[in-house]
C-alpha cells in the first residue's frame, strides 16, 4: 500500500523551475583556435557510430575513419585527431563535422552540461585543487555554460554556443580525475543567480590583490553590481604574482601594422592615459619623435601581443610601462582580466576553511547559489545510516519514513557489511538525466550506494514506496555482487526480493537479455527485459532456493544453468 506520508513528500514541486531545469546539452566548437582541415575519427568504446545525415541510419564505427571534404554525423565515445597539428579531442556525445570556407573543417560536439563542466575543470583547475574551491569552480563553469552563447562563428561556419579555447573556457580530453568527478556531482545543476536571472560570471588566474569591475572591461556590464572591483586579500597570501616583459619596438611596430593600429613611425615614449578603479590600464598613449601620438585600448594591446608573441608576456592590464633601450617595458602583477573569481584567491580561501558557497559569495557579492531561482541548492541530512540529499527541506517525519524503508530493504536482503546509502531527490528531470545519464522516462537510477530519483511530482503517480524499496535493494545486491554476476541475475533478484510480480513476456536468451537491460531502446523494451529477468530468477529460486541464488551473486550463475 502506498504511504500517504511519502506521497505527500513527493507532492510538492519546486516553486519555480527554470526553462533548462538546471542543465541541458551544450554544443562546443572544437579546434577553435586553429581550424582543422582534415581529421581522423577513432572509436573509444564499442557503441560508436557514424551517419551521413542527422536522421540517417547509424553505421557502427569500428576502425579509424578520415574526414576532410564531406559532412558526417557521429555518436558515442570517439577520439578526433587533427591530421595536421596532431591535436586530439576525446569525448562522448554527438558529433557533427562539415566542410567550411577556406578548406576548414568544422567539428562540433554536443554533450551534457555536466560532462562539459567536468572537462572544463579538468583543464582549468590545478591537480591539487582543494575540494571547496573545486566546487566553486564547478558552479561558476556551469553558470557560464548555461548562460547563453559565448562563441560567434565566422560566416559559413557551423554555429556553436561554446568553444574549446580560453576565448570561452578551455576543455581537457584527459580522463576526469576523481576529485573533479566528485565536485561536479556534489554541485550538479547548481548555478549562480542574481534577481531571478543567472549571473554573468568570469574568472582569472590571479587578480593581483584586487578584482576588476566588469564594466571597465565590458561596458555593457556596468550595472552588474556583483562584479564591482574589490580588494582580495587571499590572492597574494602565497605569491605576489609579479611579472616583467619587454617587447622590442621593432616587433611592436610590425604588430601595429598587422593589427591596423596607427602608431607613430618612431616611438619614443609611452604612458598610461587612463586607469580603472582597480588601477589597471585602460588606455595607452604612444608618442613619436615628430610629436605625433596614438592612443589604444590596453586590452587591445594585450590581446594583440598575446596572439602574435605569446600569452605569457603581458599577463594582465595591471602594470607600469615605459620605453627603455628600444623596447616597451612592462612591470606588472596578476594574470588575466581580474573580473569575478580569482583562482589563486579561491584556492587560498578553501585552504583557510571557506566553503564553496562562501568563496562564490566573496567574488560575486549579492549573487546566490541555487538549482533554480527558488532554492538555495542542495541540502543534506542523515537519519541513522541513510543519507538524504534534496533541494527542498525534508521534515523529521519524512526522514524517519525513508529510514524505515531502508530497514525494510535490509530485512529482505541482509548486508554483509555496514552501508551508508544516499538517496538523491532530483529537483528536475533534467538534473536526474544529468546525474544518471539515463533517459528521462526512467523513474530512478542506482550506482554504487547512491539512488537518484525523479522529481516528486513524477514519482507520486508511480508507487513511490515501491520505487524506493526497489532501488534500496539494488544498493544491497550490488554491494554483494561481483563482476561475475550477470546483470539479469542482479535485476531479477531485486524484483523477486521486492515482491514485484513477474509478468510472462516471453523468454529471452541470456545474451539478448543482458543487452536489453544494459541499453534499452524504449520504456516498453526496458519493462519487457525486467519482466523476463524477474521470471528467470523466480524460476531459479523455485528450483534451487533463495540461498543458492543469492550465492550466485559472487560466482555468477553456472553456464549450464544460465
């Protein structure tokens, strides 16, 4: 019988759900700094495929494939290599390759926002990044990704929202570290909000002791009060972030011609004509021996030098400069534009015991963390050995009921060692999909000791007690199973232990049953596969007994019986 208490628990939906539900698929332009002309595709997993159009039949990708002058669609885990630069990008998602003007080849990747955030953190964060600053970086990266288009393709090229360079956010194709995985999962769906809208968020490697006002870099953001300049005592705790650079005047003159800057023929002096409130250079004036002068934006000068001579020369706009010995000489501090979060300062704040939300509150004062504008992000509570996570408050009575269900599951399948499972109530279907990588029609998903559930309003109509008991039994069964145990055995045993009736739907060979359970093509196929697994296990229990069937979780069902 359904519990009225648990039905009430699932009846309350979020007061306001945003359009994307805390996540969505995002499209990234790859090889965006230097266009690819020819690439090779190689499968990384066994389910990669290609197609000649978006709706065409899929052809399995089993070996390396070269692409240069044709449009191609692909899916799955694939390694794409630029045949000229030998740069690689490895990811799981949907791929679109199409010839572009000037012999270029557009390579676009569509993937879930949570996978995207993980790839950003793998590229942007230090390998020794503390947990709390890593979580702050994850929330900032997710906010940026879900906050509109940040990449503007040239005419004739495929459109994408994001790119894989520092023009947007750098991405890494390396395997995702355990620390990054934990930080992304702990903050799933969380972004920064300001007055009901997602905040505009930026970051730099080092602000040099004072952040920059966004309006001094991007005039359209002058009204963003959470992006005003303020002192950052954490940034310089360990390192003054000082730097020195010299640009020969001959190279500067050559750069000016290529950029179209109208500089004096012979530069004899330079001075900072305007500074921002954070004392960063805004405009630079160059004077020539004939009395002629020219003024240029400091940001244009830095980007021009970076593109032509390297990004580690002029590292920020916080500097003093002069002309000496036929060179433009910079003495500065900090690295990057200085707007928003300072990675160096955030790391030090985490070392000093600040939480991820405290770090974000310091760098974006007035902005708040939430999955939607109506919540304050994830909340965690514990009742006995059961951990619960939700964006809404769980009352003491609700927690006690969930703990009672966990006790019932343990009576049905006694654990061999202490377990501390976590029940996660996804606030939206999109967050559920992002956390589990399961299709939106699934009600729940269990991985290890974590159960993730669909939003309350959805579960209310689908026997919430039964769903929770089923998934809790999965936690217990999986904790005892070894890789030898067939998936159909584990799934079927859970259904038998939960007392769920096995509806006859026709026997399936073991191999076909495993495949249908692992990769169901539809909700109907999923239900048929689970019914078949339950019937198969119930027959084994009837013939051999429950003790023997449980024992097969360690050894696997013998081939002669399976």
